[in-house]
C-alpha cells in the first residue's frame, strides 16, 4: 500500500522556521522525483519545490527561492522541506508528491500557519 505521511507543520510567527518531513512507503522511493506542493484557502494547489530521484537537481517556485530548501534521504525514504524566513503568505496546507511516469502519489497534507 502506497503511503506518503507528512509531518512538521504548525503555527509559527513571521520570520520563523519549520521543517516538514514526508515518509514514503509502498513504492520504490529512490526512483521517484519528489515534490512539495501547497494550497491556500480559495487558491489552486501550486508547486513549491521539486527534487530529482538522486537529489542532484532541485527547482523552486519564485516565491520561495532563497528561503526554502528541499532535500531527500533515500536510505530513509524521506523528503524534507526546510522553510526559513516564513511569511504570512506561506500559510497553506503543504502536500508531499511522488511521481514517476504515470505513477503519481499524494500525501494527506500538513497545515502550516504563519501568524503573529
């Protein structure tokens, strides 16, 4: 059974940091590109960051470049999103995604709220 389980979300003040984790099971994690998406209330889901299967290449949305870092540990079947200098506009549900060809898996999401 395929599972992607996110954790690490919560309430943080502007300027603060959070580290999201996503633990995968049920598929060959090291073969998959992994991504983090987010969806704010009333908005479409958007790509935040992506990392290739080996971790050699990463891509970021312009809105998070220089503040967020995606990484992965294939030995632990885990992908991370380090979020620094958080802003209120980063408030959203963050989703983990794994993709290989037509295989496309989603986690349930973790809430991140940035507020004073």
